[in-house]
């Protein structure tokens, strides 16, 4: 097991991943960071900002699937699910 630190929305998040998956998790984290930057300063709290970024990414994935675009590989899907679970835990902690 490895740990990767993601920089998203000006904050650091420590994410656990399988050994050898570090680069992929970094790439996924960068996709989220790009969406957060796209949203710009919105006045929303961090939890809502991450939610909106996730919704935008999910919408892009949905549209790609509808168009017959490439589906994520099982490894990519697993990495996305693990990252989503970690982000949900972070969001829950921030709400408390």
C-alpha cells in the first residue's frame, strides 16, 4: 500500500492506493483539481466545491459513454472508486 498527496482546491489530501498506482491516482487528482479551477471562486464551501467537480466529471463520463467513447478500464474504475470514497470521507469530516 502506498500513499499519495493530492493538491485540490488549495488543500492537501493524503490518499492510500495500491503500490504502482501512485501516478494514476495523481492523474485522477489532477483531473479533479482542473475541475475545481474551472469552477473558480464560487463562495461555496469545500464540500460543495468537490461535489460540483465530481458532478462535472461524472457528466463528462456519462456523455462519453453515450457517444460510445472508451469506458474506463477495471483498474481505472477501481482507482476512481477508491478516490471517490476518500473524498467522501474528507467531505464528511469537513461537515462535522
